[in-house]
């Protein structure tokens, strides 16, 4: 008897109980048409769209940081990266609200540039970037660390800068790591609620005018602000889980396949 | 000309070395004697605790890796997704150099590089030839070869041809080997003894 395996599977099942409960009741006894309505699918669309944009931003803005942490020895920066996910997530929503408020100088400046976070796709994506980027960085950093640096050193010896080496040598050989980290970061963005419930409770922009992110829609069903109640909340949750699970599993399987 | 007098510290390991030579230099020593440590210090990949490193007459002790114009080639050095020709020209293009096509073909032919495709699909020995040719065509001040000559089937002929091309281009080559007898392939033999401190140097008969 492999007791370690048995205990591990038991603890994993404990973790997955909420997921199984929602899938069982959402697709079975509590199934409610409102949970699978056009409104819910539009909110899932918005969540997928904004999460995908957030991951593109993660890739562009935070890949150099992950590489810097992998090849440098900057412990302070490394620990600072974790801050956004280590504070209560609504705080990030409040911070974005203040940053973009017309009563603050930063808000006045941003608004003069027509940059508005409140109830916009930009605000939603910005919050998702802040919440998913630490996961992206912490996934890419060990990937870069696991790569033999000799070819990078070779390139630098010929005069290439670190940044040139990253874009010319490292990234073209990192598709697997980038795919895995992006999918894991995207699954984190899909699950976000705290920050976006403050900065983008719903979006007032084409093509998602009046649409809330999926997590907010589920909360709205649950709180009774939208008709359908608990049954609709459970059904919508099941629908969201069915969308999120393949993305999460794909990210982890790519990472596993590459031996990390 | 490579000239150095350094003390390098890596954890508990201490290495003191003095070296002066040009052309092709063989750095010989058994495992753990500090060959790689010394090469990495010359390349700027390890800090020098004390002393100086001069390459091509310039003091590069405090220069960054990308500024000192010294290329380190190891057995695993390569850009696997590039084609052979793109790989060989990579460093030269980066520096804005445009080697004559005849020269490129001559180097490829004499170094035994007669295949196309991507570098990642080649055998290890073939990749090493491509990496060494890449370093050569980028015309650095010096090329440091950390055991990258070892996997080649025609090693002696290859080193001789490589050294000839490097001399023509005014590039010094330092290669490491576990066998002191490889000194015959070089203009200078530099021996690291017993890991820690001493080194001796002599002009070889070649």
C-alpha cells in the first residue's frame, strides 16, 4: 500500500469537493435556465476576452522581469513581485479607483489622456494584469532558470545585450514555457473577483455594453440582484468551471511534459 | 595578446592564475583545477576578486560580458532554431560585419561544415563546429573554448585549421583540455595545478 499516494489523493479530493459539488448540483438537481442564459455566456465571453488580453499584456510587460529574476540575484525585486496577490484583492480594485479618480492628480492626468478604468475593458484588463502577472512571472522564472545559460553567454560574448539575448535567443526556444505560464496566468485571471468587482462591476463599452465578468454575474445571482437566485448561481458556476478547467489543465500538462 | 593576473573566488574555491600569451593557448588541468572558472573570469562571467584581465591590449577587468568582446564556446553552445548559415553569421551580423561569401564558404569547408538545415537537428559535434565558426566570424578579441574541441573526430586537424583562421583574423584562442599533451596543438601551454593556486606556463615547441 502506497500510503503517501493514498493521503495525497485524499487531500486532493478534499480540495476538489467544491468543484464537484458545483458541477453535480449545477448540471443536475439545481440546474436553472438562467444559469445558462445568453447573459451568462456573454459574461463568460467577457471574462475569456479580458483574461486573454491580460495574458498578452503579461507576456509583453513581464517576460523581461521573469528573465531578469531568473538570471539576476535580486531577492528584493523577487519578493516585491508577490505583493499584489498577497494583499486582499479588493484593495487592488480600490487602488485603481483612486488612481483614476477625478479628485486625484493621477486621475486628472489619466482622464486628460482619456484613460478611464472605471467600468471599462481597460480597467478590467488592468486589474486582471495586476492579479495574474505575479503568477505568470513565478511560472516563467523557474522555466528560465532551468535553461542552460551557455548559449545566452555565447550571444552576450558576441556583443548582444541581455534584452537582445532574451528576444533573439531565449524566447524563440521557450514556446513551451510561455504557453504553460500564459495558460496558468489566464486561469488565475478567469478566477478573479475581488478587484474587478470594484473597478469593473460591469463594462460600459462596445461590444460588452452592460455585461459583467462571470465571477460578478455569479455573485449577482447569489445576492439576489439578478433573477435566478442560488440555483442560477450554481448553474452559472458549473458553466464557468467547465470553461476554466481545460485551460488550467492544459497549462499544467504542458509544464509537466517539460519536466518541471 | 591575453594577459592576466587574477584571483577568483567561487564559494570555497580559490584560484590564482597568471598568464600571458597570444595566438592559441592551451589551458590544461585535471577536473576541478579551475579551467572553467578561469575561462569564465576572462569572459566576464565571474567577478575577479583581485588582479586584472587584458585582452588585445585593452584592460577588460571591469567590462561587462557584452562589452569585452570575448566569446565563450562550450559543448552545449548553440542556437538550435537557426539554420546553419544564419547561425554562423549571427555574431557578425550583430556587429554589422559583412564577411565575404567566399570567406564564409572557405571557413565552412575547412571546418568540415557541409550540411544545412537547423542547428538543433545536428549531432553534438556538428553543433560545436557551427558554434566555433560563429565565434570566429564575429571577429572578437578572443575566443575561449571550454572543452568544445573534445567531441570532434578530427580534433587535431580541426584545432590546427581553426587556429590558422583565428590568427589570420587576429583573434586569440584559449582552449581547455584535461590532457597536458594537447599543448602541442597550441602556441602556449598553461597548466593549472591541483585546483587552488599555482600555474605554470611555457612556450610550446610548435
